[in-house]
């Protein structure tokens, strides 16, 4: 891939990342993600 294409992909990724960060629903989404991680962690430990 050319450097220009990589930079464009980087920029698009950054914009998407910022949109996620500043989304008003992000707190709810983060709580759900954390909950899923905690639950899956407990399931793995109990085997």
C-alpha cells in the first residue's frame, strides 16, 4: 500500500474513533462492554 492510502485510512480511523469517543451514548456502550468483559472473564474462570 502506498503511504498516501495508509494516511487516508489512518485519518478515517481517527475520525471514527473521535465520533465514538464523543458520542453521547458512549457511557452506556462502555458500561455494556465492561459488563460483557467481566461476565466472559467469570465464565472462563469457572470453565
